[in-house]
C-alpha cells in the first residue's frame, strides 16, 4: 500500500467524523451562536382552546398549519408556559409518525388522540432529544404539556378528550 493511499484511508473516517460533529452543531440552532434568530411560533397570535384532559382543564395553543406544527413549542423557555398550558396539534389526516424535541428547551408530556377523541398513547419527552415518540396506532391530534402535567391530571390511555367541532377535521 502506498503512503498516499494509506493516508487517504486514515483521513476519510476522520473527515466523516468531522462532518458529523459539525452537523450536530448546525442541527441545533443555538441562540447567540451567530446563527440567525431561531424561528418560533408567535404564541400570542395563535388560536387557543380550553380542553378537559383527565381531571384538569388546559389552555392550549392550536397548531393547525404545517409551519405551526413544525415549530411547535420550540424555543419556549422554562417558566414561560404555565402548568395548565400546552399545545394542541391538529392534523387534517391520521398520522403514524412520531414527535421529536429538536430545539425544544423544556421537558414535555405528549398525548396522542384519535379522531374520535380516544387517547391512544401518552409519552414523556426530554429537551433537545432527537428520539421519536409516538403511539402504536394512528392519531389525529397530539397534545403537549409541561412534563408531569398529564400525570397530575390523571389522563390515561383510553380516556376520551372532547375535541371542539371547529377543530374536527381542520
């Protein structure tokens, strides 16, 4: 093996590792990192709905559009969301994909709800995780709250969430 060929074999894995490391910094847009201002939902302008989840009522911002759903609760700082607040993701069709926590700074609970209002899954999600969280069956709505809030409300799989008519099949 020539010296040049041997050197390129050593540099290729090192170069690939550098790309992965650089990509990980780009993947998470860090405020103040010189990147453009992070995109986030303007929660003050979003529609809201009050929903009974288990034994408590939550005030939820409604994410109806693809852009609103994509941004979700990204960049919401700890303490900016009250214990009884969260976000309702309303989809036009049943979904089978999961949620991740890219650029989400606070731990969240998520409940997945079928189009008939039945809760089909509840998961806990950690900040900035790229792990996908989803139920074992399709869902039409997803509800995110502060971590622990759904447990305190005693929401369980199989419970019914009454989705207002104006949110059905958005």
